[in-house]
C-alpha cells in the first residue's frame, strides 16, 4: 500500500522500489479493495523479495517490522513504520492501516521533495 501511495501521490518525483523480507504469494485482496476505495488500483502488483541491490540503490529504506531480516547499510536513511499487519484481515480492518500509511507517505513525500 505504501508503494502504491508513493507512486500515486509523488508521481515521477520519487523512484519507488517495493519488496519484503518474506513476501506473500499474492497481494492481500483486502488491501487491494481498500486501495480501490481511494482510487488506486494495485491489483497488478506482485510481492517481491527484498534484495541487497535494492537496498544499496535506495536513499531511504522504509521497513515495516522486518527486524534482523533487513540488512543495514551505512549512509542509508532507515525508518521502521510500526503498523498493524493487514494479512488475513478484512477490508474493515485494513482501512485504518491504509489511512495510517497514507499519512506517513504524505509526510515522507513532503520531507523528500522539500530537500530538493
């Protein structure tokens, strides 16, 4: 959801890579539905594994509870967003998570684009 919001709200101002340390087989259908409610279609997205190359290529790395599974590289900005996991939850439970993510993404976009 964070990557979808970044793509939608930042456009080409920010390059977005999205991956996980233990990605699921498919995108959570409740998350897809919750995002459609705000006009963002992420149904074509597919989970990807986080690679060291992706982390090295990034200026900012946002984690969501990956703990020791995420490699730390000096010189990178890291933020760990403490969020409820939407896995296995219905759309009613995913909506507040979606809204929390949107707020965080908007703040991140503001920070990153104000620095340019």
